[in-house]
C-alpha cells in the first residue's frame, strides 16, 4: 500500500498547530506594543516635568514664586507644580507632577536655594 499525500487528520492537526503559533505571536506582539506605548508616555511625561524643573530653577524669587500651585495643560498632559518652603529661610522644594486622564505619570522633585530676597 502506497500512501502519498496527507490525510485529513494530518491537515487538521497542522492547521491547529499553525493557529496556536499565530495566536502566541500575536499575543507577544500586542504586549510589546502596549509596553512601548506606556514607555513612550512615561518618557514624554518625564521630559515635560524636567523642562518645568529646569525653567523653575532658573527663576529669581519674584518669578519663582509664580510657579507655586500652577496647573496647566501641556499637550495631552496636565502639569501641576507645587513649591514648599523647607527648613531655613532660603530653601524651597519644587515638585512637578505630570498626569494624563487623572493618572499620575511622572513626579519630579528638586530643591532650590533663593539668595538675597
């Protein structure tokens, strides 16, 4: 008896294995895309927060204090700044929070010394 070709059962098993392989790869690709999107969002938010930190740190006292409790939109992100006086007369803590859809994405803090007020 000479069996040439594939039986129906072999074809069904082959298709099932191919389908399982495709589903696994699609799941991996979907997960990678989601991680990539979240990483880009986090990086964008950190860059925005860093820009605000650098801008605030360059200010003299009169302009510096204007950034306290500042809330504004920067593209699709909301930026909230807060300035808190620390121990001593000239030491301030600057906090910049970046949120998107009311979810905090980035939170940076720094200290600033104000001289000769």
